[in-house]
């Protein structure tokens, strides 16, 4: 009998409920798998200063009102023409809550940016995908793309946030 390269049977015996692919997930239910979202937008000409002021307010709101996001970072390229938002949430539910709390604030950005793409990494809920499609329509004509994990691991530290 030929054995595979990985001892998945031994893993299941040592850690019930786990496989080499990770913990078994309930069918049809939500997961506690982290969700990473990356938004890419064009900054409308002459609106960079107004955008930066609005982004500062948005980040302060998220930090004060949402306890779960692991990271919420906004980057602007060196030319001041592109903005990228990177979010890491511990679960789809955390990001859904973010969209419900901060979503109404996004309207302020409709005249400042054109959102072109939203990439979701992980296994987002159908509800989260729909919320992201609504954001994409509000701020541009963004494509929402879901990318499932193929391989890898993460080591998130618990130390203070590095600036």
C-alpha cells in the first residue's frame, strides 16, 4: 500500500476535527477564517487633500467603534493618484459589522475616488460579498473578486501595532 507524503490520518488522530487543510468547517455556516480585503481606487484629480482628511476621520471612527479588525490600513501611491485599502478581519462576521457601521460614511468618498477593484481573500459569507458589491457600485464600478486560500500559513503577533 502506497502512503502519501503527508500523514493526514495521524493528524486527525492527534487533533480531532482537523485535517491538513485545517479545521473542519460546518457546511453552510460561517467560518472563523480571517478575511483580507484589498480595495484599489483612482483618486480624482485635485481631491487628494480632501480625501486625506476624510480618511483620517474614517480611520478614527473604525478604531473607536470596532474592536475586531486586526489591521485597517490605507495607502496612497507616491504620485497621489491611487489609493489602496488593506483590511484584515478575524472573520467574515467582523468585516460584515465593519461594512454596516462604516458603510454609511463611504458616501463621503463618492466624489473623491473611483473604486476599481475589491479583492477578498479567504472564505467570505454571501452577505459580505453582497455588501462589498454595494460598496463597489457606490464608489465606482468595482469588480469584486473572491480568492480562496490555496496554500500557506499566517503568524499574527499580539504585540502593539507597528507604525
